[in-house]
């Protein structure tokens, strides 16, 4: 098969890992930088050009669309979809998971448990905060990533001033209950084709509450409880993602989904679990293109 990885970074661990897994399975692998593609609709047909050449020989794509340009990345995926190229994640799913509020809406619509969350839009910040009983709150900008754009406001005054500042700057955000009992940990679950394939627990570095490995967190391989596994699978299904990373918080009332990643980083989890996730993604493509 001809398989393209849509990625801005040829040298990135995840891109390389997928590339090698595809080659091992005797596929012709290539990396396409979404930002170097030219899209058009000509005589009613979708056309993708890369370095001037029309790309019309692909069987499948693996979008690795980063945070920087979800609109352009997803519209490229949609172009390939209309060319009947199999994609491990759909254009819609990329857009829907990109924004933390939309993601929360769709998860709760599918009865997936999430922390209590408010859209940070109200006439007055005090009105929003009155729902949190003076407890610490989490404030997240809608399109943050790697722990950037997540704030723990421990006092009423810091929450109030943060909300007012974000409103003044015109930044969209959500307000969320702080799950303190998770103590700076979360679970990263990789789901491929309705199956949990790898799981790790991440612990924030001392002094931080964000467990992202990009923020210096550490990780260990773990086994999920039946309930955690179920919630992760439900979440992947709700967002219609064939491949994704689901982040769970272990709360007093059971697992809560924090967010879903349509391009989960593979380096941390493959190194922590020693599981070849890329191979599982390639096998997923093979099952669908048979
Ligand atoms: N409501 C919350 N309660 C406790 N910790 C949280 C909460 N929301 C986020 N965190 C911590 O902050 C980290 C980053 O938040 P997340 O929503 O996943 O944003 P990002 O997209 O930047 O990773 C999480 O992995 C978790 O450790
Ligand atoms: Mg996260």
C-alpha cells in the first residue's frame, strides 16, 4: 500500500516510528507536510498537489495534525477523504477534538463522564465563579496543548482576575472543577480501532499540577480498571476516532475524561510501555483497506 503520514516534522519521533512500522510491513511510506500542499477543486474533483505533483496514488493517510494549524490540516484530510483515501482519523474528528469545549459537549452528549465544566462566557466573572463555592478552579484556554494554557487558580481572587484578564484579551476558555484527589496525575490511554492498546500513568513534576510529559512529568506503565477501560473506549467512540489518546483523571466518583487527542505523541508512551503502537496503527489500516 501507499501510505502517507501527514506531518510537519519528518524527524519527529512519532513520524519516524510510524514510517518504520509501515516499511516493516512492506508498505511504501511517505511524509507529506500539510503546509506544503496546494488544494483545489477542478472540474468538480478534489486535487491535492505536493511539490507541484498531483497526489493520486495513496491508499491511506495517517494525519499527525499538530495544534498549530488544525483548520488547514483538517481541510487537507477532508480533501483526501473525498478522494476515497482511508484516514486513521477523520477531518471532523480533528476539528472536534481541537477545542476543549466542543470536545466536552460531545463527550457529555454520549454520556461520557467529565469534570464539571463551564464555558468561560458570562456577563460577569462573579456569576461564573459562584458555581464553584470558593474552591480552587481550573481555567483552560480552548485550544491550549502540552499543558500550556491551563491555569490552577487556587483562590477566588486569582480566578476572578484571570477570568477578567482572559475576557479583556478576547481569549476563549473553560472553567473546570479542580480534581485535587488525582494529585497531579492522569492516565494516558491509547485507543486504536476500539481497543485499548497502551496505558500509562503520568505524574507531574514536583510543584506543578500538570502531568504532561512536556511539562517535565514522569510516567509509568499501568493496567486500567474495567471501568477506566470502558470510559476510554466510550470516549473514543463518542468522538469517532479510530486512533486517539484519551486522558483520564482518577476522581473520587470514578474516571473522568479530561480530553482526547487525535494526534497523540508516541514517544513517551512507546518508551514507557515498550508497546509498538505504530505497528498497531499500520495493522488498523491494513484491516480497513483489505
Ligand atoms: N480539572 C482538572 N483537575 C485536575 N487536574 C487537571 C484538570 N485539568 C487539567 N489538569 C491537569 O493539567 C494537565 C493538562 O490539562 P489538559 O486539559 O489535558 O490540557 P492540555 O491539552 O494542555 O494537555 C492534565 O494532564 C492534568 O494533569
Ligand atoms: Mg492533555
